[in-house]
C-alpha cells in the first residue's frame, strides 16, 4: 500500500512503456488469459503496451498482431507437464528495453523464472502478478515443493512489486514466500458489469415448468472437481439441468462419467467466448463452482454480474469474495447435492443471492482496477 500512496502524490500519471508476459493468452481460453487480455487492452488506451506469450493452445493465432493498440507477439512453444516452454520468449525478453516495466502473470512455471533471469541481466524492474498458488500437475508435480522454495520464492522476492488478488492471498504470499508487506499491493480482478448484466428481474426468470438450469464455466481439469459435481447430481431429487462450458484434459472422462451415472441432463458444450459465453450466463438460473482452490475466480464475478445465485465450495480463497453472496458448501458430493437441492427449491434464497451478488459485482469494476495499476506503474518507474 505504501507504493500506491507514494504514486498518488505524483499528479497526472506519465505514459509508460509496459510489457506484459503471460504463459498463455487468448484465443487460449481461461480466467487468467481473460484478465491478461483485459488489462493489456485497457492500459493501452494511455500507455505503450506489448504482450509476449507462447503459441501453446493458440497455434492458429498469428505470431505477430496488433489488437486494440496492443502489440502481441506469440512464440512457438511446447507444453511439458502443463508447463509451456519457449526459447523464443527467452530471447525476446533479453531484447526488451530497460525503460519498459515488465509485468509477468504468475500461475505457471518457466515464464516467471525467465522474467527473473532476463530482468537481472538487463537490470530492469518487473512486477509479479500472483494469480494462484501453483499446484502439483503432471509427472513433475513431485518437484513442486523444491520449485516453490528455490525458484518461485526468488522470483517473487526480487520483483519490484507483487500484486495479489485479495487480502487472504496477500497474507499467504507474505507467510509462504517471505515477501515484505510494503511490497505487496492488492489489486483484485474486475468484471464488465454492463456486458454480463441481465436486466430481467430474478423473479421474472423463475418457473416451475422446467428444470433448474445450473452453469459451470472453466477449465476441465482435476482441480475444478467436476467429477464431484457429477457425483452430487445423482443425489439430487429435484429436476436439474447442468451445462459445462470449457475444455481440458478431462473432457472425455466427464462425458463418460455422465453416461455411466445416467445423467442425460448434463451437457458439455466446449469453449465459449464473447456473445456465446454471455448467452450461457443468461440461459442459467444458478452458477456452480465446485473447486477446492481458486485465486480470484473471474467466472464468479461474471456470474454475480449476471445476477446468478452461486453455489461454491467453501474454500479460503473463494470465501473472501463470495461470503454473503453465495451458498457455500462442504467438499463432499453429499454437501454439494444438498446445496443444489436447496437452490432448486428455495426461490426466496435464489432471489436474495442474485441481488446480493449483483450488488457485490459493482465493487469490482475494471476501471477502478486499472487506476490502481497505473498508480503502481508510476511508483515502479519513479524507483
């Protein structure tokens, strides 16, 4: 917070040269990717912005393009144990101007370490944007503890500033990685409330003539615990439909599980962006987030902005955002089934959560987020 206060005394913010670095970037679909794109696009209205990323998951995208004043450079890469590797990205970072503020999105291995190394060589500051604590994935997951201690810890400690998404996350970064509180700035994710707002009142969407429509949006990966959600549906007596929007390594497994459990009202519709994604938020009566661990889920903000009541696993990362605006549940199929049953039968609860969530979403406007970010850049440049 000291950094932000120092910047506020400097008057009108100067125009900065900013390089965003992210392992993945749209058209690769994901919450982090959406945040990276939104920040780059909005900051580019007043600053000189470029994005360096890999072509992993975005092979059909152009290697070079300019979108909404943002210069995007994608480098050929290979994904190994969920980690994108790209030699071209390393070489390009060595050539980035020393005047540039490098802003790296931290959620995958390799990219943050490359930013640390190249910034040290070039004597250039960087900002580490901490999205989520890295979880074990793939055959190299056993090396996670060593990675956090010997690699990720120095990345965060040598950053000019570490951005976290919430107070809970700030406390975690301070405790786990030894980052001084004065170098941690809390800047939450934002949401475009106008885009997702559903002007139809919640009571106007109520009907007893059809099933309760439940929506999930996100990556189809183990940490999202969608297998638990499908197991829970077998214990729900009310008539319920579930649409799963997204893609990932578990797509076929989830289809097989739905067939095995005889859940014909479960549909996996693949990835959706833009108007297609907005359509599903407006189709739904409620949103479900069964994951045990999140950073600050962008999909939850989108669901709140759309006026959807939310069922979410009661995890520390999500509690700070959704306590009082979501139906928080335990981490078992039985607890999740009970919450879905209650959501299906308690119309007053749905209306209450819908209104509270819509009100809460207005606290996370992207414009306010970008103002905080620009003040941070002022402080980093001044140092």
